C-alpha cells in the first residue's frame, strides 16, 4: 500500500473533517431525508432525492478520507535537516531558460495548493527535486514541456503558515 505523507497539522485537519462529516453532517442529512420521506410519494419528492444525493456525496468523501487516514504517514518537517530537498522543504529554483525564480514547498496531497507554491510530494516537479542539494541542476517533464532548473536554496517554513486556503467546518458540509 502506498503511503500518503502529511504533516501533523494536515493529519489533524483530515481527522477533523472526517469526524465532522461522520458525526454532524451525515446525521443531519439523514434527518433531512427522513423528514422528506414523511411527506409522502418519494418518486416525485425533490427534497427526498436531494437528501439522498447529499448522503451519497458524504459517503464518497468519508470513503476517500478513510483511505487517506489509513495510508497516512505523519512526518514533522520541523524535525528534519533541510540540507537536501525532502518532504516539508521550501525550495527556491531558477529556471535555466528564462532565469525566472520560483519557490515551492513540498507537502502532502491534501495540504497542497499549487497556485500558492505548495506542491504535492507526488507531483512530477517534487519527485524530481527530492534528494537534491543547493547548486544541483535537474530537468523534469512537465505538462508544458521539459524544463531545467537549478536549486538555489533549501529552507523550512511551516506548511500551514504558507497555506492561504484554510478549510473550516462550514467548508466540510453539503448544504
């Protein structure tokens, strides 16, 4: 079974969403479905069918989250040396052709925000960077073609301080 690396904070967020959906949202939608069923003919009851659809979405999400919990490998990047690129590292790169500078942090799938420089450890760019040191050059096949980079610096920043999209319980629900 493949493992799914994540930070302790990412694991806590995963558990929080799972528990909320299981203990709060699913019972609430079940009650919605029950109330709609009591209204009579289910074949033309839009509220009943909407509640059933919500329950299907909740069950799919719970199934996915449960799989992530089972595969999770909790890694605290603050405890690691950042002399080489690995999970939790923030890497500054220079693209060889354009001399443009980029900064990426390698994190777990559920923690990633590519638009904000937080890339999944499973992404092609992250896999190509793993194990590199400052000054190393590498090439990687990306969707827009082959790119070459040089590692300028490797540092550590707390992943959840870099995140811009923090999900809360209102984001977990299916309303």
